[in-house]
């Protein structure tokens, strides 16, 4: 059966949000902002892609049913061309395809203090099978080798009220910058889910179990950090490769988005 392959770079609509939460670094030292003079270029507020290139989903990744995110360190020159790309992290099987595609991207020149400058930024590229992508209301945590159908729906009634335990605080605002909330609450915030693939070897060997992950969700709703707590080794890569692509509605505390620390369980169960 033919499977449509999908990859995404978290950049199209997200670049503006990134500029607010993690502004690109430039090759020059910060300077005092001066008023824009006549004829001077206006400083950029976000990094804008004007030409993109789809990555080729590696045949080996298709055969082994590998999904996952590749984090790229990208150096963009003054004209907006990609000067250098290095993989920071990601499945080795996916790295070359991600790097090759990103080298062909083109960006609008980034303006600082009235002139174009180089930009050094980390950009993620996601690889997933289309039938595993779900934008849904009530996420499911059980993975089955037969569960290949997909549906799309948007959660429009997610709640952010919870008895949160702050782990860091912003002294100036009196608002925690990170809170810990239960998995039950984050389920209600999940708007984009990639279901894990049941690893073929694990299925053949009848390996079942639960992969427990500790996650930090950024203020933009993306997975910022993911650590494995426990789980069968045959299932860990599958769980991580899928969950690192999940996206959530930002968690609001006193009407401000804050980082969230939570636990994510992915259960693998073979059907009779």
C-alpha cells in the first residue's frame, strides 16, 4: 500500500513566533537601537523564508518506518542564502535529507541597525508519515500496529486551569516562567499529534509496554526538551521520534504564556 510521506519545517507560520521567543543571533555585537533615518532599511522583526525545498524522505527511513525531528544549526548570509547547515540532533537516517533540503532554502535578508547581517539560528525539520498525523480533540495514548487511519479536528475548548507548581519565577513580573502540570491537562492542549509507528522488530518479537517521557513545552507550544524516563529499549526511538513533533496550545498563567513541564506516556499494545 502506497503511503504518503510528509515532512514539515517548523518555520512557515512559526518564524514570527520564534522571533519573539528566541530571536536569531547575528554576527555583530548588540548596539543601541537608533531611530530609522530616511533611506535606511527598517530593522527586521522576524526571519522570513521566501523559497523552500522539500526534503526527500530517505528510503531507509521508509523501510524501517522511522519518524522524527532533525534540529539544524543554520547560518544565513547577508543576502538571505544559506551559507552553512549542521545537524545538532536527530536520527542519523534523516539527517542528510534534512541538511540537503535546508541548503536550498532562501530567506529575506535580515536587517539590523539598518543593514543586512548574517543570522545564526536553530531550525527543526520534522519527518512523519501522513497517516500518523492527527490534529484532534482527544489524543489517544495507545499505539497499535493496525492503527493507520487518521482524522483531523481542532481542539477549540482547551482549558488551562490547573493546580500548577512553579519551578522558576520571573521576579520582575511575579509570574513563574515554568510550571509543572499533569498529563491530563496537557492532553486538552494538544493540537497536533504524530502517532508513533509500532517498530517492526518489536512487533515481531511481541514487545509491549509503556514509554515514559519527561517533556518541557515551550511558550509557543512546541516540545522544547524531551527526556526518556523509562520504557522498553525497542520502543523508545519510536516514541521519541513521534512525540518530539507534537504541538500544544500555549499554557497561559495570568494571561501570559509560560513553559510547561509534564510527563507523557506512550503505550504500545499488540492487538490479538
